[in-house]
C-alpha cells in the first residue's frame, strides 16, 4: 500500500466514489493470511497497491499504468456494511497475491478467492460465512464462482498443500497447468485439472453483483 497520512474516507460530491484508507490495516491482515493459505506474494514491475475505493457494484483490481499501481475496487454498498466490505476485500486480496499485468484469472485463482473470502474475515454477523456459501451454491448468477469454489475444495481435499506447493514453484496463477496439478495431487481427475486451469469470463454482466448485494441486504 502507499503511505497515507489520513485514515478518513473521502468521497466525491455525489457519493458514488469513496476512497477508504481506513481499510488498509484490514487489507494487510488479509494479505498475510492469504500468503499463509496459498503461498507467496509477488508484485512484478514495481507494482504496488495504491488504495482501496468503493465504487459501482463490482469488486475488481484495476491497474493504473501511469502510476505503476493497482487499485482495489469494492462495491459501493460495502461502504455501509463492514461484512460485505470484508467479504469482497478478501476476495480481491487473492487477486493481489500475484501482480504483473491485467489478466483474466484462471478458475483455480477464482475458487481460491471465493473460499478465502468466506474463511478469512472475522464477520460481525453470526452465520454470515455460512450464508455466503449457501448463496454461492444456490444463486444462478454465481454459478461460475460456485464451480470454481467446489473445484478448489476438491483439490485441497486430495492435497491440502497443493496450491501452496504450486505457487511456491511459480507464484503466477496462470502458470499452473493440468500436468502440474496432477503432479502434486495425483488423485485429481483430468476433468478437474482442466477445470481448475480454465480461463472463464466469470460475470458476463452485472447480474451476479446485483444479486449478491440484494441478498446481503436481505440477510442483514
């Protein structure tokens, strides 16, 4: 993260963009947990995390080439809900474990992010993690994320160290191949290995994010 002398949030006049430096300590805490869970942090080409911003309805990591920085974007609804913010931040933190250039994550990275977003945060709402899991598994708009989650869980059932071993050899998620997966987890089927390495458009539109926020609001 870049240094910031103020932890106060700053918003545009219309309130549609909110800079949230107060979330930096939580982000670092989650980053450390992510390294323990999935292996090393590596930021290439001088890239840094330039900040955390609430904006729109999508969580994502956006690259600012002119500043050699990446910004973590969280949905605006999370600005008023710490559980939603923590859930989305934990997901995006996994996409920050390896930073080099914009790229569509493979399914193993997406599944690892979904899993981490449910096990790492200290949610304030009782049962929130269970609720998130059930939502992912039953909401049609989250079908790709559910498939990624279940694939990663199956991999880790076969070898709990699999992702750490794979990323110790090469931190780049996209360098993981079916052959490498089967080498560290011989019980993995060809179909599962192929699914884990597939690069898929997870959300072709905003349907998943809208459904998630509406469901989260109903739950809270």
